[in-house]
């Protein structure tokens, strides 16, 4: 009769990897081989035994929280006290997450009697963590199915040359090195001394150019200024009057105003004329310097 109270488990190898054929390409799984020594009354046990294996987070029997399922093996052969068991807790998220783990083992003769729980629980060494898990295989592709495998906080930087495809603007922060920006794109303007082909831009707001701004055609919507003062603009009801000079040109139709404040006060009665000189073509000039009888007639030049 076997005395269960004196039975205890001795280890030859605490944890060993599953033995694989070295000549075959076998994918790694979550299973590993456990080998231990069982004694009965101080003597090596022989025969068949039923074993159960549970995984806990503490070494003391009766305490802690079980991780994963209970594994039950029947008719395990024990010879000279040595037995080998293949254990597989599956893809269990909490089983081998880096925290300490301990095996609780219970044993009985095959087919009868009650199980005797061996104490203390046996610590799991780091060997199973060297086996590539199913979760790690999913993380290789940064799959959405692998929750928290790789988080944003763990990614410090990515070389710009390694980023392909489309990225939403809201997902980009920081500075992109110029060398990492592909050249020749029609989607953005790049600085340089050469002309960038097939590129247009449309910018709202104000801007400043520190050097020389060149172009074949400059199309100003309302005016062109120098030093902050308007020096060239169109005016009149049909935008057919031209003003050249600081604050020049606002009155009449078909007029040309050249000079400081020429036409600035407005002279709606004068149309299709050319006014040259300071304040020429303005109502203020005609009020102060010219009598009404000398007012210009259509198609005249005043200088």
C-alpha cells in the first residue's frame, strides 16, 4: 500500500523544453516537457500514476490565485522514481506574463484513491519564456488582434524612410527630417534653388520672404505695396482706373493717376483722363488750386 503522506516530488530538471527532432522544422508551441522524481516512503516509485498540474502565483499550497486551467494526466509511467510529462497551458494571457509562477502537483496510483497534493509548489524557471508564444507571433505583424503587444509609449522613433503608405495628418507630430521627405512630389513645396516641376500652392494668411521673390506673372487681387504703402492699384466702379504712387488712384472711370495721393480724394466728374503729379486728379487739388472754369474736360491730361 502506498503511503501518500510520505510521497514527495524531487526534481532532476525543474523545467525542460519539449524535445524536437533536430532534422525537422517544427513550429514552436505553448507545450513544454516537465521531468521530475517521485518517491514513496523514501524509495523511488515505480508503476503508473495519475497526476494533476495547476499553475499558481505563490509557492505556498492553499494560497495565491490559480492561473489557467488544471491539467490532468492519467497512467503516467514512473520508473526508478523518474517520470516525464508534457504540459500545455495553452495561449493563456496570465500564465506566463513575466511574473513568478509555481506548479502545484497532486498524485495518486492510477485509477484509484484520492489525490495527494505535494508541497511546496515548485517554481517555474525562465525556460518557457524563451519559447516564442502565439501572442508574440501575432505581434510580429503589429496586428490589431494583438492587444497591447506593442504600445505607442514603447516606440521611441521610426526612421522616415521606413514609413510607407498614407498617414493621416492628425497622427503626425514632431519634426520630419528633410532628408526623410521624398523629393519631387506635387503634394508639397520644397525649398531649393532649382525649380520644382508640376507644383502649385495656395496659401491663406500673411507671409514674408526674406530674399528676392521672382515670378513670370504677379497677379495681385487689389494692390501692390512697397514698405507697407500701396503704390500700384486699380480702382473705380469697373476697376478700370489705375493708380501709380503712394495712395494714388480712387476716382472716376478709365483714369490714370500717377503721383503721391493723385486722385486719392476722388473726382467722380473726371473720366478717361491722365493725372500726373502730387494730388493731381483729386477733388482737394481742384478745390484749392484750380478754379471751376479750369476743371479738366474728358480725355485731357493734367500735369
